[in-house]
C-alpha cells in the first residue's frame, strides 16, 4: 500500500472542505454520506475519483451506529447537500452510505431513508471498514474503524473481506471518561479530546479505553493470519493511540495522516452508476 498516495488524497479532501474544485460542464459527481456518532460528513468526488467538495457538522443523531434522531439527521444531511450543491453550482443526485459491520437490515434501511429524505438516490450500502479500503487498498490485514460509538473491523485476505465485526466502544467512551475524571460536561470533554495541545495531558486518562479497543481487535483476529492493522476513524486522530494498539496486539499498526476522513472518502468512491 502506498501510504504517501493515501495521504496526498486525504490532503486534497481536506483542502476541499473550504474550497470546492472548479467543475467542467457535464462532469459527473458522486456523493458519500457518513452518518457518524459525532459528525455527519458529506464528500463529493468526480468520475476520476478525485475529491471536489466536502462539508461536515457536529451532530449527536446517531448512537452506536443507530439513527436515534431521524428528523435531525435528515435535516443536517439536507443542509450539507444543499450547501455543497450551491458551492459547486450543481444538483447532487447519487450517494453511497456506510454502516458499522453487522448492522441489521432495519437499521440499514433507516440510514438509507435519512439520505433519500435529503433528496439523494442511494446507489450503494456497505460497511465502514470496507468503504475505507477504497482509499487504503489493503490486500492483507485488518482495517479497524474507530468512530464515535463503535470499533468496527474488516479482515482482508487477497483483497477480499473474509470477516467483519463491530463492538460498541469508541470516541464517546473516551469523552465520558474525561468528563468523569475532570468533573466537566460531556461537551467540554469532547472539546478537550479534540484539542491537539491537550492530547498528551489526557492520554494517561483514556489509555484504559484504548487498551479495551485493542482487546476487541485481539479477540476478533485471534487465530487469523493478520499481517498488519490499519487504523481509520475520528477517534484514531488521538496522537499515540497507534502505539497502544501495536503493543497490545503485537502487530504492526499503520495510520494515515488524517484517519477521520478516510471512511467518508471511501464511501463516496463506492457510489455506483459510474461509466
């Protein structure tokens, strides 16, 4: 896997958050909608698989991969889609979505209804780690997507997914631990967690939760020939967590420069109806 190329692609997406690309007439566009526990992210790519726009908003409308506020989720997705459409001067029509591994049919349908309620046609529904692999291109190993609510993983052999799993431990649990430790609100804890200047300070406090995440990975890869672990998801932005995962699992651990945007980009890359 070419990590330099992955980081360049993610860097391009980061730039598109504030500066959408200029489009040529008639250029096809494809959308990925990531309904996360902490953020809703909408990514737009073109037919050449290049990021052209991105918008995101903090939201607490999903819990452990389940939509708990349908109206709120639909409203936010519609707003972000409209914003991007206006910036690009183009109506957005097709979208892909992703859910945690093992999500039931009813919950998948709810995710689909949210996005369709925002005016998009859903062309593809896939699990989050598999979506991330559209960016990473892992042939052999395990992709671990640690978001706000869950730790999901996909084991790949020869480029094919052979096993998926998901458990409810993620960034929300880090924030709850911080809130209890500092005697502050959950919202304040979220802000501390995301502050790069305080990550070294909070690391010892949240380390037990990181070790639990590692134990989840260990349990699901036990007995499998896993050569490396690839971390994605917003929680993996925490500096140094990859060292904890590596120590607890005994496996090499790789993490892109911005693991938060890998899965949203991968979702967009899986949007169907390409020529």
